[in-house]
């Protein structure tokens, strides 16, 4: 039987422990999981795409079936180029569902051979999002335990750099 390759796409600005939890689950379920960092046109990302890739590669160093890559354009075309038959998305709460269902059905219409699989993160991460992590850090709060250590370090560096620029 051929191997099952899954893509886990996202912005990962920054990677959270919720993402890590889903990738860990995916790495157990599929032969290979490709973390696809979207090269998007977002106006003010906190981390550049190369920074996000470097962070994810640091976190998943030594995980033999996890690959970190970038993509732009249509996700289903990227999946095709990676010979992936599965798109993995995390579902935290009902509030995620509407947008995720729209994306899954649009992707199915674009390529019916690629199946979207939703996975739930462990309960402690059900409220964690990259957006809230950035907000909490910008306002001086702690995100210890919600993001990998390397992300916490990089967030601290960014905050210090911004404060130095303001001073
Ligand atoms: O982490 P995010 O920001 O929720 O991830 C969103 C992502 C990357 C999954 C989504 O924006 C995406 O798939 N973009 C690629 C463009 C695309 O294929 N659009 C049409 C399908 S809905």
C-alpha cells in the first residue's frame, strides 16, 4: 500500500502548542505530515515566513515523519505537488466550524481526491490561538505553556526589539 501523506496548512504566526498537539496526532495517524506555512500577503505579520519555518523546524527536529515547508497559491495544488491525499485542520470549538467547513467543501470541489480530516487538540489548548498569543504578549502577559519554548524566546526578543526601537 502506498504511504498516506497529509498537509497541515496554516499561517503559524506564531506556532502554538495547539498546533504542535495536532501535528503530533497527525504524525501518529499518517505516514508523513507536511507542515505547510502559507506565504501570505498579511500586512503586519509578527514573524516573517523564514522565521516561522525556522521555528517549526527547530520544534520538529528529530521527528522523522514531519516536514516543514512553505506554499502559496491554491492549497489543493500544493497538496497535489506533495502527493498528499489529506489536509489536516484543527477544530477547537463550534466557532471554528463554519469557516473550516466552507474551506473543506471548497477544497473538495477543487480537488475531490483530497480529503480534509479535522482533529481536536487536547483540552488545555482549545482556547489557544496565534492571535490571542500575540495580543497577550503585546500587553505584557505570559504565554508560558501555550507555545513552545523557542516561540516564547522569540516573542521575548521581538518585544524587547520593539521596546528598544520606541525608547
Ligand atoms: O492558520 P490559518 O490562517 O487559519 O490557515 C488558513 C489556510 C492557510 C489554511 C488558508 O488560508 C488556505 O488554505 N490558503 C490557501 C489558499 C486557498 O487554497 N484558498 C482556497 C481554498 S478555501
